[in-house]
């Protein structure tokens, strides 16, 4: 482990220090004005954040999405003012009035940073530890992007080489997701990732001795990271020169991610609030804010005080950014000239377009044959992988079960990994048994841009991933979750592995599309629709969750209306339908069997396959009514999970064949019979519904 650096080439003036202290006062004033927030961490972290934004990072505040920029993630999202003050000072578009409207309706400065809402915010953070995993995903994506476009350039000499910086707090590193992500980062040897830990020893309940006694630095050493500890100055303040020197040393270590532990004093230099838990999440109070201003040489009677000299000094970041981007553009244009085919590929991907003819590679499956939808998904992925180079992904150690191996000969692993398929630019990601961080890393990959990612596990383990999946939806990210073993149909593994409430629970997340295809051809159509929705013509991105079967299910003729979320699979014979059977996934063939029985009894019956409720709800009312005519009151919904989704579709006279309890350990066919997922039971429910509709 390195000790505190003693030399540095950092240029630090009185104006730099005044700018840091200005950021502190702005944080205190912003929280005091609104009456709530987290001032202490923003005050103590100001030297580190300022050093990154003004002295270290390659960015252009006038073009926050510049592809060659370094990325910054504030994992400790509660300290959003740490980021907002730097975005204001550097000229990313925030102004003083935005800081004054902190945490208020319609402001650009919400309580936690929100991607797409505030220019310069790279990811939505707040749930602790998510940002650490996002940063790991960004670093992975940066390496994969380099492999796509410039794999042979010497280290550090490609226009696609850049760094990912992350600031995390004690809470971030206590959350298990950060441990999962940090373990993977060490294994992947992500030398482009630098994590700065705000080691302030304070959480909401007081000193972190209440909950933590481990040696965090040694833990990161054990993960395989390059670690340094930076001690504060004698007065307790963070030392910009030491932080800068530590970052320069970290940048020089290219074979490992870097961890910099910064011992800080929360709310420094507030005379009475520093080093207290109250400073973490409460306004300091008028008297303490005034006292802090006196300590720093500000007028205690003024609020949001920013001198012209300070803002003129910090806005020079715009000039530096313009020059940095111009220098980068020269190397980028040189790369374009030397790599015309790769440059054309870059332009296509950056434009959010897919290769010409990509849809022609998607397989069509023979009707009648029983195929597990997870197996069909695997075949589609391998076909797409051959023509869409930016598509990559893997599984949380379940690739053989999820069928998520896009290329068996190419694993995303550092070059010195002993596995024969190891390739630093490989297509298949081995996330390990780390479902939660996998989802957040996928978010980071999507946020980084220029690649398309998917990741798989069993549907029941989506519980481990839920917080990150929710953030996928909140940020409108085009990530795809491949969730297999989607019902009691998985069989003998029993109720611990059999998802019951998961489909309804995931459908409850706004902006997440769940797709549960009935057969192999619906699976192929679903993948095609998902990829289409990755393109820019669809506007904001949307995450998707594919729920796929372990067991084989009959294959039907492909119907393009599956991409509309719900469609008529089999029409009623002998007149207008008297009853409609609505089903998803492996229960569609059960509904088909029930239809045969009802039709044999002279009951005209329509079967509707509903692979995606969300896609169906996007359709116009006319189409939805054509599939589910309002005049047909007798309806039965069939799904091997709890029935919350279906009440709105079946109405008062309808019936739902569902599973309102946990499963059991037995063969899947036995469970379907014992729990009523049979053609006979569905037909009986249909007769009940017909009778109810006639009352």
C-alpha cells in the first residue's frame, strides 16, 4: 500500500482555495434555504471534487456528452451538492438560481442526482452502492468499446482511452452491491477505474464504529486493487495536493483498478457541526452557517456569495475543455483516416442504428416442435451476435441455464486470465454470482454508450436485482434482462426457485417492459422488437425483462402481432367468440387445449396470447378492442403466478387461473396438474365466466 504522496505538480492558487470554500458555503446555504438535505459531506468533499473537475478530468462543460470524456460518478448521491456545485462552477449549465432552488419542484437540482435531468450528471444515484457498480460497468464498457474500434493501439494512446472516477462514502461501501462490483472490478483488472472513498467515519446513526470494524483498505487490497491512503492536512481539511498526487499515481497503474481512501471530517470547517451525525442529513442552522462563513472569511449576512473573481476563475474550465476536446478530435480524426471501416461502424452505433439486414438473421422455428423459450432465446442471441458486434452480455454464473453465451470462444476477461477463451475485448461476460451488481453494472454499460448489453439469471433471483432494475427504468436505459426458469414449470428445485409473485411485481415498475413469450417464434419476435426499441427512432430507451421457460412448449406459426404485446393467436370458430382466453408464456398452450374442449362443446372461443402487457397498452384503443372486444364479457386469464395483473382485463364476470401460493418440489408437469393449470380447469373457468356474464 502506498503512503501519502509528498510531491506533486499541482498548481493551486488562493483563487482555487477560495473556489473550494465557495462550494462549501453554497452547499450550506442551499440546504439551509430549503430546510433539508445533506450539507456535511458536500462541505468536506469540496477539495476532492474541485480537484477532479478543475485539475484532473478530461471533459468539456460545453459538451457534456463528448464521447472522449472521462466519466464521473457520485455514488454517495445524497451529497448531490458535491456534484451540483462543481457543475455550476465549471460551467456545465447550472447557475446560482439552480442552487437556490435545490430540492424544489421543477428545479435542475433534485435531492439526488438524476441522469437526463441535469446536464453533467452521468447516472442517477441515491440508493447507496449503486454508483460504485455503475462505475464498474462504465469501465467495462470503455474497455469493450476500445476493442470494437481501436483494439491494437498502444495503451493510453487510443482516442477511446479514458478514465472513470467515482466518489463513494461509508454507506456505499457497506452496501453489499459495492462488494460484488469491487470484487469483479479487481478480477477484471480495470485499470481505467479510480474510486475515491470518503472515509469520514459518520453515518446517520453516528460514528461508523456502531456497525463497521473491518479494515476497508485491506479489503480492497484483497480484491486486487491498487490502494492508497491520503491523510488530511493538520487542520483537518482534505489535502488537494495529496489527492492530486494520489490520482496521478493511480492513473499510472493500468493493470488494476485504484482505490484512494481519503480521511475526512464531515462538515469541515463548521465550528460545532463538524464530525457529527447531524451534519450528515440536516441543515446546519442559521447560526452555524454564519459561524462557518466567518471561519472561511465570508460575510455571514450574505447568502450564496460567489465573487466575480471566483466564477471567472472556475469557468476557465470551459476554455480548457474546448482545448482538450480539440486535441482529442485530432487523434480521433487520425484514427478515422486509418480505420475507415471501423469509423463507419462507430458512426452507425453512435447514431443508434443497427446493421443493414440484421433482422434477416433471426431464426424462424418449425411449428409443432416443443422448444424451451430459453433455448430459442439462446439461438436468437447467437444469430444476432454474428451481425451486431456491439451486442454483448452474459449471466450471473448461469449461462448454461440461461442460454446467454453469445460466443463460446470469447470471454470478457483480462489477457492474463488462465482460461483459453480469455480476451480483454471478449463478447461473453462472466458476472459471477453477483446478481445485484450485474444489474447495476449493466446500467453503467448502457450509460457509457456505444454498446448494447444483456444479462441473465433465474427469474426468482430478480429479487436480488430489483433496486438496480428500478433504476434502469427510472433512467430509461436500454438494457435487457434475460430471466429464465420463469414458473413452477422449472420443477424439482422447489418453491425457493419457483417465481410466483415476480411477474406481477416487476410489471409494477413504471417504464419496465416484461415480455413472456409463448413459444420459440414469439421469443424471436420479442428479441427483434427489443432491439428495434434500442434504436434512436424510439426516443428514450426502455429496459426489458424477458421471462423464459426451462421446459419445452409447443411452437406455433409466427405472428408479427406478437410485437404489439397481445394478439389473437386462435380465432373462435362457429361465430363470434363467447369467451376469450388470455394467457402468457407456457400457459398459452394450456389455453389452446381448453379452447379445443370448448369448441368441441360448441362454444366459440378465442385465444389471446399476451406476451407483454406493456407493449399491448401502448397500442391504440381500436387495436386493443379488436383483440379484446368490450362486448365479450366472458374472459379467463391464465398465468402461473399471482393474478394481480389480470383483473383489469377480465372484468367482473371474468375468471383468473393463477397461483396464489408458493410451489413445491416436483416435476413441472405434476405441479401444473395439481395446481389447476390444465385444459380441463381452464375450460371449467371459462364456463363459469360465461354463466357470470349472462347474469
